[in-house]
């Protein structure tokens, strides 16, 4: 499975919701398995169906502890970043979000090699169907809330570049070399 890159219309056109019967079908269960493999292979912490060229309202998410090795304990704590087990999010809706926003660098497998500071809600409540077509409600905070907002954006044709602080757009290499250890406010002021 290849990940579609920015500039392809499928990333911009929005998605169709799935019925419970479709979710339980062999086709969709197979798609979920293929997307899990593609996400782990990338590797990434989320992958939405439009990113593999399929305009359906489905995303897979997994944040493994082994991905956290490049961040210090303090950076993990600032991001409220904890391991998130593999799960599937289908027809998701953000039904509530807190007032507070937080700003961190964020990247996307469809915009490879780059990152930018993106403001996101610190906390969101999301309703969706899981891969067994069961209704789930999750109250997420921190990095998990950021992942959910990023993936749900993909399902409505939105990329992080639509929300980013434009002047912080950096190569991943430069972000890691120059900016990752600084608070977002200093990065914004130095690049403004
Ligand atoms: Zn993305």
C-alpha cells in the first residue's frame, strides 16, 4: 500500500461514511489490516483511508512506546504523549472540545520530510464506530487528542498545512536540529 502525497485530489475531496454491514465485510476488514501494516511500515501514529487513496471515513491509530525514544521525558510530558494501542476510528465526530489549545510541531505521512507548528485543542470528545462496528466515545487529551484531530481532518479533506503557523514550516531535519527543544512561542518569534 502506498501513501498518497499532498497534491492528490483524494486528500481534499472528503469521505463517505461506512454502514455497520460494510465495516464487518471482508473488504473493509482487509483494508484495516493493510492500513495497519502501512502505518507501521511508514512508521506513523495514524493513517486515514484517503492517504491510501480511498475516500472512506476510516482511520487507524497507534502510538507505540518505541516511537518515543527521540523525545526526552520532559518533552513527552509537555506533549502528554503516552502509548496508544492500535485501534480503528470509523465515521468519527468531534462532539466536544475544551477551550485550551496547545502548539507543537506536527508532521504528516502525506507531506513527507516536513513539519510545522500546529495549534490543536488540548482535549476532544470523539464518537465513532470501532472495527467491530460498535459505538465508542472517547475523551482524549494531549498527543492522542492531537492525533485524533489530525486524522479526522484527513477525513474531511483537510491537511495540517491548512492550520499551521505558516512561517514555522521546516524540514523534519531542521525541526529536529534547530527547534524541537524550544517552546513553540520562541520558535514562532525566531521565525517570524
Ligand atoms: Zn496526516
